[in-house]
């Protein structure tokens, strides 16, 4: 999938901006911040990861299901910074 097509999906830039602002976050934290269904967020994060914009780290605690931590990659940081630059230019021209 192309990066532009991925970024046009609902909540994609919201997730990237959130990770840019807060750094590494686990799935539940991202879910609590965004008004999105759990399964939709899971699918979106998988697509974002497949495109190399975030990295995933799983941490097991006390035999429970591992927590999934997400963090922007260098590529993800570059992409979201460029998206924000485009939005800034657009708002200046309105």
C-alpha cells in the first residue's frame, strides 16, 4: 500500500501525531486517546507497522498477554513532520 493511501485512512495521522508527541505508547494508551474501535485500531497499527512508520515491541508481564508498545521509526517521524508542514501551508493559504 502506498504511504499516501495509508495516510488518507481515518486516524492514521492521528496515531502518528500522538506517537510523535508522546513517544512510545502501548496499545491501550493509544486506544484511550482516540475514539476508534479496538479492532480498527489494531488493523491500522498493523498497516502502519508494515509500511515501516512505527516499530512494535511486545513486553510480557506476569504470564499475561504481552503489552504491545509502538514507537515512530525515523521514516515515520519524517512522514508525520512533512504531513504537518503540508497542513501548515494549507492553513496559511485559507
